[in-house]
């Protein structure tokens, strides 16, 4: 069997699609090629709208899924072109899809998680087997369906005799706590908002899709009362396993938080939102793994210099670094994780961890759509 897999990731930040071609014939795996594309504005707006109840949802979701897969396919073709690898050499594509609702355990005791995707169309466009729908089996087994990246973090970033935390800051932030002892329990969970609130506020008040390097927030002042009020959100005090999404940390949530301070300068709100991400992530690490010795950061948040500085300030005992310093650039980590998860599925190996998601046991994840 080929050990070449493609991973595709479009996260809750909705900034774009990252694609990697990874070779799993060695450990750790090697990324042979990386491609990325910005999310078209119209598609981003539609995906954001579909995070909340809206009109004609079924039709709009199906069409948005088609458009997303066209973007996915273009990046697959780019990977093959720049790497010189033919599609016949690739074992499978791991395509996460775009999460628009995440309600595990809600309503009927099972709940659901919904990722817009059209994996059959992707298999048709690319001529490669596709693995998709990774989260729903874990939810069916009573789990959160998220985060799914901790076992990959363990495989790639785990260090013998060293307790390491891996923090992914996408639209939502999640942390994996890798214990020093190989037999110790793996821990991972969502911390809360990552870039989602910051990006939305920045777009509304500056017209920019995100706060480049965190410069706008750096020029503002953290509003301590607002920060304290936001940290009272019950999700932060909830014990793992736990996961969240834009269902909770939305523009509506933020507007509710701001109601008592209607006249705050927008730049000060941005500074406070950045601090919220840093503090909520730091508290998660301090509470769940106080013996942690270092922190690796991946995802788009690792490129926000001000956020990285605030993380270091909130965790003075730890060395906070980018995942790039540990063999994998920040924007390649999650895509490589879904290539790894696709490989687990193809090999009929489990991809989830009971201690992370809270499911009744580890499960083989995803459905396979043959080329």
C-alpha cells in the first residue's frame, strides 16, 4: 500500500483551505508539499450564515458543500502538480469538511456534529479515494467528536521524559497534553475561542479579515472588567471532555458580553478578545497539566505575534514556541493530522481516544468514498 496521503483542512476560522501531501513511510511523517487557498468571500459569508438557523438551509448547505469541495479539489491538483506525484500514487485524501453546527450529546442524548462536505464529488473530481465524516462515529459512541487531533499530536510531537502541551489556535482553540510517561493518559479538549471572535471583530471595525500579527490589539488596552465578565462563561469552568464551536462563541455571544460596556473603543475590545484567548488557553493548561514543561503552538494563532507574547506572559514558567520549531509549520499541522486520520481509517485502526472525547471507547472514524 502507498504511504502517501493528502490531508485537507478548513477550520472554524474560515480563513481558507490548507492541503498537505504527507509521506507516512517514516516516523515522523514528512510533508512533501503544502498548498493553501483563501476562502472566497461569498463562500465564507455563506458558511458563517449557516452556523445559525437561516432560510432554505438544506439547499444552501448542499450548494455551499459543492463549492467547498471545488476549492478542495483545486488544492489537491496543486499538490500533485508541485510534487510531481500522480494521483495513482496517493492512497487516500482525508477531507474534514467545514463544521457549521456542533451539538454533541444535546437534545436527544446523542446530538450531532455537522461538517459540510461532498466527499463523493471530491472523489469524482480527484480520482483518489476520500475519507470523510470523521466526527460522527465518535458522537454516536457518546463522545464529543472533538478534538480529534490529540493522537496525531502524540505521534508527531510526543517527547520521551518530557511533558509537552500542543495548543492549536484556529477559530476555536484546543489543547493536547502529552504526558512524559508513555503509558500515561492522553488529555485533549477545546479551551474556548481562538481566532473566531478576534477575526470577526477585526473585520467589522477595520475591514481586514484578521488582525495581522496582532498589531491592532497590541495598540489597545485590555478592559479588565469585560475580560473578567467573559471568563465567567460556564464553558471555561467545565471539566473535560469538552468541545465547543461557533454555536456558542458567536457574534451574538460577544454582543451580549459587550452590552454592559457599549462605548468601549473597538481597539480596546480587540485587545481584550486577544487576552481572552490567551488567558483561557493558559488556564486550561495550568489546571489540567500543571507539570507541563513546554508549549508548542500551531494554527493561525501561532502567526499572531501579540497573542504569542500574551501566552508567554500568562505562562511564564513555560517556554512558548511555534510548532515550526519542532518540525511542522503551524498551518500544516491540522491538515497533516487529517491525512493521518485518513490513514488510520484505511488501515482499520482507531482514530479517537476515549480519554479525550469521552466516548465509550476508541473507534475507527470516517467513511470511505472510493475513487
